[in-house]
C-alpha cells in the first residue's frame, strides 16, 4: 500500500457536487419559481432576495441536505453559487427567518411551478400495459418523534410525526403534489379537494386515460362518486371491509365465484359483485372484485388445526378480468418506494422547522426537487451511456445523487467562462454531458 501526502491546493478549486449545474438549469431555465418568488416578495436593495433564498435551499435539497445549518458550508462555495445563479448566499439564520416569513404564500407558487416544470421539460409519462397512465395517491408517515414541532401528533404507525399525502403520475412516479398534514389527520379528511387538484394537474400533463389507485383508507362513497363522472378516468380502490361479515363473503365467493387450487391445502376464489348505494337521493351501482383465500395447509406443508381465511376486495370501473384488476392494484405498491426516496434519499423525514407552514413549504420544495432529480435520472441514467448498472426503466433518487450529483470536478475560470473539468476516468462523464446538453436545448 502506497503512502499518501495530504495537501490542499491554494489556487485550484474542486467541487464534489458538480451535478448542481444540472439542477441550476432545471430551476432557472425550465422552472419559473425563482422569478415568481422575487416578483411576489420584493426586498430592499441591500437585502438578500427571495429568489436567492429559494435557489439556496433548493440547492441543499438537491444534494440531500435539509437542515438550514447546511448552508453555512456553502457560503464560500463558488460552484454552489454560480451553478444555481445565486447572487448572495444567505446565512443559516437568514434562510430560516425568510422562509418562515413567506411560507404560507410561497407554497402555492412552488406547487404550481412543479407541474409547470414537468410541462416545460416535456418529460415522458409512461403508461401501464393496459394503456392507462397510473395516478397513485397515498398517505405516508414521517417520524418526527421527540420533537415539539407544530402539527406533530400520533400517526397510524404508532409514532409521533406527520402524515403527508402525495400523488404520483406515470410509471416514472412524477410528483404532482405533496401536501403536509398533521399526524392525527384522517387520510380521507380533505382528500376530495386534493383529488380534484391532482386530477386537474394530470389533465394538463396528459390527455390519455388515467387509472387512479388508492388504498383502503380512501374507500368512501364520496371518493367513488367524485371519480365516477370523469371522462377517461378509471379507478381501483382497495375495499375496506369494516364491519361486514367476512366469513359470509368467503362462503359466497367459494359458492358463486371462480375457484382454483394452486397447491394442496389452498383454495382461491374470485368473484365480481355489483353493489347498489344511494347518495343524496341518487342511486349508484359500483363494481367490486372479491378474492377469498382459504388455507388448510401452510406453505411448509404443515396442516392447520383451523382453516385460515383471507378476504380482499377492490372497487373498480375497469372492464377487465379480476386477475388483471388485482395485478394492476398490486403495482400501486411501487409508490411506497417514491415515499422512501423523498424521506430517506432526500433527508426529508425529519423536517427542519418548528413551524408547520414552513415545513409544508419545505416538503413542497422537496417535491419540486424530486422532479428535478427524476428528470435528470431519466435523461442520463437509463440510456446506453450510463455508468455500468443493471438495466432499469427508472433510477431511484439515491442513484441519481450518487452517479450525477456527487460527481467530482475541477472548476476552471477562463476567458470570463466557467468550465467543469472531469477526471479522465469518469464513468458518468458521457451521461452528465448528455443531460447538460438536453437541458440547455430545452
């Protein structure tokens, strides 16, 4: 093993996050948030503009940092400032105070800009094999226990924290909205207005038929009625049995349905039923796919003293076989990965502010940056020029950060121009060059 001499250059400047140049293009060329923020909140000549506040915090989120104090290490970082178009980098105290002041008003602007970015970037929104564009809405938990932050309360997982709701469009998982909620808020509370907003956004992004998929927390008559009259919109909603007699349903399914025996000691029954419900004097008929599973022998061949019976159901408007409906709903579980990318890869699970409105703004900005990184990953990490990895249709945010955001380079100033010089052994150079060229030409 060779010994190294450790030294620090006095002239040359290196950066470990050259990928901020890509985020800077996404933010300043394809997103109008900094400009709209500056116009909405003008400041005095000597003050730091809201556009610089927004650019600075978005830059932190893009490299996986959410704490306000993280900006301190970036104040003397020329590449951080130049790549994002920042005139003056704020201190941690200024960053926190200014975001607190404008949080409620800026959140709506940031939310609208996230969808505008997807339109300007002309991202690919891929469909399922049925031709539907999936729209997955779900509530997820964010553990903020042992804190005194505003809005933190007991969530369904048994911890103290927040329970935000997110909507993802397409098989790529584009984030169309990310709304912070108090931990104790029921999933269905405020869901219909949220659904109306994300449906309107989806229609601005794609004219194709949409398949909305929700879990059993949103099994409500109001939800089905809100979707029933929409053109080119189908849905699959997991059935919540609540107080229904599940044994009676199992007996009916095995008697009237299509029953198969995949192995010894296991029966599976499928049945499609139509349920009549009345709402405000109007009668609706809804279709529900039912599945009953009876096990008398477990998977290891051990006979059970008492049969195990499992009942599941899915409300749907799809005119497809029951097995296809169930398979399409099982794919809804992919949205759990998108939650994890936002919470873990972007370090947003434990939000940095004590104020609910500020945390709501930060989570919305997180959704915007998530779309930036997803777009960068789709442009640079799914083609033939990517660093050696297994084939995939989508790269998770952590992979985008590792391969493109945390790419080391030397920053050179020459002839009033900036140059990023990468190592001669840089596996991601071709991908980085491709993404930068695509974003510049958009």
